[in-house]
């Protein structure tokens, strides 16, 4: 999908959510780690999800926590 916005004001932010299948093989995990290494924010887990009181949110990020992906303070 192509999307663009022009003339945004200072302090304006973009938020995106990406979904992907749980990696099953070492090759898939390696591919995911390669993606992670290339991103500044994507795949960096929100601490609010990791530490959420809501089990569903914790389950959504549990596999990335298990793989050792770092969190961000969101």
C-alpha cells in the first residue's frame, strides 16, 4: 500500500503494526533476526505489551521475547 502525507506538523508520529507467522525453522528465525537488525523501531517490542496485565497482549509478543528481541519504552 502506498501512502503519503505532506505538510505534517512537528510532533506528529506514525504508528504501524506488522503481523507475521511464528518462525518454525532456524532459517525463518535467522530471516526474522536479519529484519530486526535492519530496523530501528520495527520488531522492538513495546514494554507496555511485554508487561501488560492483559494476557492477550503478552501472548502477542511472547515469541519475540523468547527470541531475545529488545523492548522500547512505549
